């Protein structure tokens, strides 16, 4: 298990030179696919899942609109790669064993996501607690939040109240024990 954690940390290392060279959407696509996530580009219905099949074309042509990180090894570095993305409207974090409160906190502080993100689903991420969920209140344009199978959520009513007060237009769907 220690070896896999180390290997996943290597996959999650941020390559700032690559972001500069190919742009934020391409660099984020490469990183997300390497970590086992899927991306969908603006204007396309198909999910991109094959790293070797990443579309080519002029820089900036393919803008990430949606991220499905089910069973991926993405870690706390998520916001470093998402900083430059301006078109992400939905993110699904499901069975992401390395996602923790600090990641959600940094995600919610990412300026571009504060503007663009409309839907967020967090499912079966065992290291997420009330603190991480409450931090999402900075995603001021968030319209839909789905939370399911999060054993770290201990103060459900308080957490929901804080979010609903901060984001009055948020549709919050819970499937928590």
C-alpha cells in the first residue's frame, strides 16, 4: 500500500512548465487521464478516457467542461491543475481515496471554479469530513451538490445549514447515513 501511495504521489506532481507549454486545459487533461479520471470537452458529448487518444489541434481548442474522477488517484494537488481552467461546469469525485478536506478547501478557493462550477458530486470519499464540505461555500455559482456515502460527515444538519445559508440557490441532495 505504501508503494502505491508513493506512485500516486508521483502521478500527482504538478508540472508547471508543462502547463505553460501546452496550456491549462491540455496539461490538466493529461494529468487527469494519467490519474484515471475522465474529461469531457466543451461542445462534445463523448468522455475522453484514453491518454494516447487525446485530441490534437491548436492550443486552447479543447476546453475541459466536465471531470469524472471516479476511482482515480487524484490527490490534494487537484487545484494546482484546475487553476487555469475557465469552463469546468461539473466535477464528480467518486471513490477518490486520496481526496481530503484540504483538497476541497483549495478547490473552493480556485477563482475560475468559483465562477464556472455549477454541479459537484462527492461520493464515497472516506477522508472527507464536515470541514471539507463546509469549505465548498466559496463556490458561489454552485447550483447542485450531491453528497453520498461520506462517513466523515458527522454533523449533517449543521453542515447542511451552513451551506444553505451561504448558498441559498443551491440544490443539495444527500444520501448520507
